[in-house]
């Protein structure tokens, strides 16, 4: 097992370039199956979730090749409509393959992706959206058999604006004759990016970023070259690293237009945050001020994927603050570890009340999920003494060599091998 070891107390400062977004890259990789032609993806993030998705594509018959900064995906030889079980269990995002495989083969077999640390992660909205397009779905013993021979364009209404379900329907409808409309669609920026990719392949999608998306089916989609958008959650996490250490951070290639909620919260805590095009400048005060309340919401509300990082900031802020996690049911799993470092967090259901303390003490803690692991690293940057964060591999799912990036900003952090 690999662990991060952090010597806290260093003020971070410097400039970093933001990499491609995990949550844009994953559905875009899935959408490569919509065409038989080659797709060139520039500057894909080098993270394990992307590598696993590439393995899934290869097991379906795609050729995936990395050439320097480019990833070339050829869907010409895709021959299987059955998702490999062992891989679909490893990465939940494999559920994104449903739409493209149905578009290509009019049939698909996947297994339930299963839950994870942060919640049950049901897929009922994915399935109801596909049923609205005429897909006949049988669920037996964890296996989902989809018959798309009667697929047609249609009206889809989501009870909840699910990101993945919206993306699955967009991909399933891209080549369906007629116009499909999605009502109460998710509005995340990564969905806008998927629309950009599908349209770069010759698709006719409109309205992504709003609650109503229309997809006019086209006969076929062609290959293209595309660069996924930068990662707003990685960007927010790096800004939070500057904030918790009283530092001064500059980010380039940042999706500042998609980070208003994050930057507003950092300003509320006393940080000076300035956006100039794709650059974001943050200068933090010696001590942060607690925001009274943070509620996670679907975009453009405060993103749930930044919640636990803000929880870490709250722990060392002046005052008391409340966080309500409205999107996932179990996203305070790291409160216990933070309290072991001297924080004062009280959790009840989806609410955490935090009384800020002057400082934290280094401790031996364990990452339980991707964003929680990153938040423990942030706490370690602030804590006095040494903090060891086990299961660094969980952070590698969404952050490219997180320790290298932080070291470029002056952090004293390394990666070690440890016993399970
Ligand atoms: C995407 O997950 C992201 N993952 C998540 O990022 C992100 O937290 C989430 O959107 C919300 O923004 C990727 O894009 C790969 P949802 P997704 O469907 O699509 C419920 C990270 O750390 N729901 O919008 O699974 C669900 O239980 C990850 O990068 C249903 O009830 O999110 C949850 O409570 C974590 N039925 C809520 O909706 C469904 O069929 C939001 O889920 C689908 C979802």
C-alpha cells in the first residue's frame, strides 16, 4: 500500500497548471464508442480512473493508444456489447458505457456498478431515462440486460438532475432519428463538455448547461480531435491548499467560469480570489474565517466534490460553521480522522457542525474515498508535525501525482510504501 507523509506548517505559494477534468474525460472516453473512426483526445488526465476506463474500452474491442500528450481511441473494432464484470465493479463510471453501447449495438449487458464509500449510488434514473427511449430492460441478479431494438427519440424527465443519467441519455440519443429532449437535466460543466465533444463528432446537441437539453439524432458520428475541459475540483482543491496554509496560489488553465460557488466560499473565508481569463489568483489570510453555512447542491450550487476539502478548511477557521451535504448520503466519513488531528466536528446525518481550532496535530489517518483522502492531505499541510495518510491510491483516482503538485508549491510531502 502507498501512503502520503506530510510535514505540516509550510506556507504554500507558486503557480500550477490545471489538468484535464476526470468527470469530463470519463464520459468522453465512453462516447468514443459512438463512432468507428479514430478520436484524438489531447491532454487527458493521467489518473487511475481514466486508465481503468481505457481498459474497459479495450476489453470491448477498442484500440487505445497514448502518444505523448495525446490519447488515440479507435472504436472501429468494438465487437462486444457485454461490459466486463470485474472492471465495471472497479469503476462506477462504467455505467456511462450503457448509452454508447446501446447506440452502437441496440443491446447491452452490464452489471450493477455497486455503491461506494459516499453512498449507495443507485442507477434507477439511468434506467428510467433509457426506458423513455424505448429500451427494454431486464434486471436479474445484479445483471442488467438492455434490448434497444425498439429505441426511439423521446421525452425524458429526470426526477433528480443526475449527472451520469443525463450523460447516458445524451449518448444513447445522439444517433436516434428525431429529437430527444431531456427535462430537469443536470447542468454540470462536464455535461457541456460532453455536448462539445459529441458535436465535434458531428452530433447535434443543444442546451447543455441548462435544465433542458435537446439531442437531434444524426445518421452517424465521425472521428475528431478534442481537449477535455480543465478539472474544477482539482483546481478548487489546490486553491484550498493555498487557503489552509495562509499561502498565495496562482492557477493557469483553470475553468474559472465554472468555479463561482467555490471561489465565493473561499472569499467568504477571507481569501482574496481574482479571476483573469483562465487564471485564478488566491491570497489567503493568516487565519481563515468560518463561513456560517455551506450547502452542497447540483450545479451551479456548491459542488459536493469540494465539500470535504472545505470541511478541512473550516476545522482551522475562526468561528463555527455548518455544512449540509444534500447530494450524497455518506460524505462525512473523514470527520473522525480530522477529529483525531484535533478538529472539533459534530456530525448528524447530512449535517456537520465545526468549531474552528487554532491548529491541528499530525496523526496517522486513512483515506476512505477520493476527495476525503485529498482533504486529509490538506489537513496535514496545516497540522503541526507529521501526518501519514494511508491508501494514497484512492487519491490517485482523481489527482495526477498530487504530492508532486503540492511539492511544486513548497509543501513537504512524499509518498512511501507501507504495510496494509
Ligand atoms: C457524478 O457522479 C460525478 N462522477 C461525481 O464525482 C459527482 O459527485 C456527482 O456527479 C455529482 O456532481 C463522475 O462524473 C464520474 P449523480 P454521478 O448521478 O453521475 C442520486 C468524484 O469525486 N442518483 O448526479 O454518479 C445519487 O445517489 C465523483 O469525482 C439516484 O438516486 O452523480 C446521488 O445521491 C464522486 N439515481 C445523486 O443522485 C440515479 O440513477 C447525485 O448523483 C443516479 C443518481
